[in-house]
């Protein structure tokens, strides 16, 4: 009877995957009615990490899919209308609808013209993780730009510093499985707001605590997670390296290291031990704002509570010396042997577990068929303002950028040094195309705006950086309006450019098969995926990687066996790779240029934390009224310690001006009447928002710089000094 009822049902359920930039990569069940409209989204209860629930952002996802503010058709800037910030809702006065045929013809014609006049490298693609699906993030677009000869983009803005740092120690980004955190006796959330942006790890931590485990949060800001912790350590921004080295000092002084694991699995221990002697609890306390006793307590508790797990997140590495911070923290579980225990170790990212055939879907070999006959130059996305305003002034940097193609990103909001980015986007000689779902800060500067699909409207393949499941996201509904996927868009542009390679005719199904490297029997030939068949993914939606198939009987313990992908084949405390580059092979603490120890601190004495909003995903969701209501208590607020506010005559609710040499923004002061404050003394915090939703058309990135991190050349969003006064 149940089967008969299901067969006659007017609804169908489709397996999809949330493609937004989050470690959880949730399996989503989409209910579609007989008219083809999605009427419900829910977490898949059969996926062991998703566990049947979605975060507050994605639980309201249909508000996004069917929003009346969606970009539904290709749009072209009206003649004579200048580029610049637009009040919300006024975009239709600036853009007019055109057909896809006309848009594709005109855009391909303009790109061809730019390439012929100035060279193909003057075209710059700009994208990141607005779409984390394998195909949506990087596939047909990479083929197109390789073949075109456009500049390549170094996608460093989010995770590069931490990724480079982790790989210097371990060779590959692996970590403690999410499901195994429930076995930990101690969890340290280091710069990780688990309750805000890694919510599916939270039930595992609650299980651990019910079994007697403890949660320690190390974060300058009192996040939701910190408010629920057993111990919140509000260290000063950018002092994470000092604290990790101080913990090592105590662990080694008291003989709490795992000598057997260190001897068997690590390289450079003796030199690290000598370096750690310099970081006494007294010195570390002076930097971090902790007491010497707290440094010692943390070290002892971490080293003696096995299993102990560290959830390290990417905020730590968004400081000037953030790469070193991640590298140092990553060494702690190797020093204590925490990797040997189920539920022990650490995790920054699990992305190294997914061995996709990226060469097949990205085709870097096509660069040799471009007019350049070589790979194009590389432009760092973390210095977009510089790229659009000064690149080309020095011959060694290559030519000036004359065309910008933006997709999967909103650099008008998220890129550092907002004022420089804005000056670049306003250039009248810059041809700009934006593929988007909504009119964002970036579309305000576009010549053409093209409608993009949501993850419900296209097929994609997905891994994760927070778990070990391969997932297939199947198209649940037809695209709303005339929205089109990245794969379709760049395939169409390639054909109009006259690219004759057959790969430009591939659709999503073909590219999924290529990424999986399927054999004749339909099984993947990628390492760790040999048991995965495409038909299984279509039926189940998700399949664990090979080493994670039987975790109850054969738990995955990273880095405990075999040769690692490091020069020594072991976990590296001392990096000969860095030594060969003339850099210190051992971690050491150095205060950021913009910190309370910096030369400009006398002029700008407050350290500014430009935080992400709990109810947005970077800048995604910030334009939706329901999400803005959830974020209302902190949106466009500057959070201050009562002592800092009192010293400046500022009260809760006052309008305040925040400034430095790069720019200024006015926000509303949020000052607690009593402790605890959300920030320690000497630190202020604001949250990322769209510039066009601020009365003055700016956001907090007017304060951030294009200074790059020590490793990976990433963005330094959290090394910023400011001053504050009543407006």
C-alpha cells in the first residue's frame, strides 16, 4: 500500500547538496510538487553529518530561490549611465533586459576586441566559493579562460595561508572525522565559531560533553560558541602563535609529550624543543593577555586529556602572520600523539581526502592552444584593488586589466581595501560582466549582469572540507526565469569565441563522469573512490570515501601510518622547504605590522575584527529580509569594550565613526552595560555587510588593507588598526 501511495503521490523528493561555502556540505532533500515548484527543503537524515537538519540560513532557502529580487534575465547597462553604488531596488533604472543570444554575442565580441587590442591577459576572471560544487566552482570556466589566454586568478582570499601552512606540516589536508568528535575528552575550538558556521559538528561536541568532555574556545571575540564553552580564552588578535608555542614550552618542560609518537612519526623535534624554550608562560601572557597560570593550565589540560581534538578554523590565518599561526597550532596533536586516538587530532580541512580528476574537468593543457601558447600570468584576488588600479604600471607585472568577469563572488563587498576596489570598478575603460543571482555590490559596476542558478537548479558533484562524503547534487527544479549554470554559460561563450575543442560541448553529466574518472563498469578510478559508482550516487545521494566506510570497526586515524606527502615523509616540526626559501624553518611569534605593538598604534590604538555575520554566508543572504531580521542585533554595529567606549565618551546606541588611513565608516556603537563584553579591551568588532545597504554605500572593508599573509599570500582581514570617535 505504501509503495502504491508513493507512486501516485503528486510530490517527488530529489537529493541535492548545499553548495555554499561551509564545511558541512549538507545533503538536502528537496520536495517538488506536481507543478515543478520546490515546496520544502530539509536535511537528509541518512547522511551521518547532516543528520536531518539544516542551518538557519539554508532552512529558509526557498526564500532565496523564489525571491522577487532574483536576477531572472540577462541585463545590460543603459547607455550613458555611470557605474557606481546603487540604492537597493533602483537597478531596473540602470539596466535593461536583453536576450541571452544578444548578451552572449555582445559579451564574446567585447572580450575578443579586448584581447585583440590589449592582449588576452588583460581579461581577468574573478571567482571564489559562492558555489562550492565541483563543476560550479571550477570546470568549464577554467577551460574557457585557459583556452582564451586570460590571466589566471590566485584564489587566496579565504583559505590559502592556512592550507599552505597545514601542508608544510602534514603534506595533505586531512583531519579528525566530524563523527569522531563525540569521542573526545577535550575539544579546543581555536578561532572556530562552531555554533555559527559549522553547526553539524555541534551535536558531536554535545555528545562528548555529555560523556564528561570539555569545550575550550580560544577566540578574541565572544562568539555563540564561546558563550556556551566551559572555558573561553579571549586572547589578543594575532597572538595565536605565541600561545601555541607557550603550550609547547609547558608540555615539554613537564614531559607531557608522546615521546614514542614523536620519535616514530615526526621530523625536527629537537630543534622545535629548543625554540619552545624561549616561550615561557610569562612572555606568552604578556602577548596574549592571559595570565601565566592560564597558559600552564591550558597546556596541561590539553596534553593530559586524551583523546583531545582541535577544531581549527580559517579565521586564525587571516592575520599577517596567520600562516605561521596555523602551522604552529597544527603541530600540537603531533607533539602529544593525539592522532593515535579515535576522537583525537585536529581538523582545519578534510579537502585533501578527495582526489578528483581536476585536470580532466579544468583542462590546464588548453593554455598551450591559447594565443599566448603558454600559461597566462597569475593575479592575486586578495589584491584586487591594486590589480584594477595600478597593475600595468611596471613592465614586469604585465599589462593593465581591461575586462573583469565575475562569478561565484561579490568582490564589491568581500574584497579588502574596498575604496581601492571601488575606484577600480568605476573605471570607464573597464568592461565588466557579472554572473549572479541578485543585484549585489558588484553588479552596480557591471556592463552586463547574467542570471545564475541556485544549487536547486543544476546538477553538480561535491566533496567537502568538513567531512568525508562524496555527494551528487541532482537538479531539483527548472531554472527560475532564464537563470543558467556556470557550465552552460562558459560552454556557450566558448562556442561563440570559435573554440573547436570537443570539451566545450560537455554538459554536467559528462563532466561529473570525468571528475570521477569512471571506468567501463561505471566505477571511479580515483584514489579512495574506487568503490563509488555513479549509479550509487544517483540512488543514495552520498557515499563515504573508502577509508571512511567502516568507521566503527576501522576508524580513520590520519597521519598515523605510512609515508606522508612531505619532503621527509613525516610530520614536519622543522620545514626544510621554508629553509630552502631563506625563511625560518621553525615557528616563531612576530606581532603584526598593524597590531597594538606596531608603529601606527599610537595613531590608531584599537585592533579591529571584521567578523562574518552569523546569519549570512560571507556576503550571501545579506540582502534577504528574513536573514537580516535574524542578524538585526549586530548588523551595522560596532561592538566595543566598556572601558574603550568610556575613554571616548561613547555610550551604547551612539553613532560612531571608525577610521584609518584607508577609509572610514559610521556604525552604531554596541556597548554592554555589564561584563562579559563581546571583545577584550583594545579590540573593536564589526560585521560584514553589503556596502549598498549602508547609508553611505560602504562596508567594513574600507578599513582593511591589501597586505598579504606570510604564507600563501592570502588576505589579512584581521590585522587592522583603527580609531573610533562619536560621529
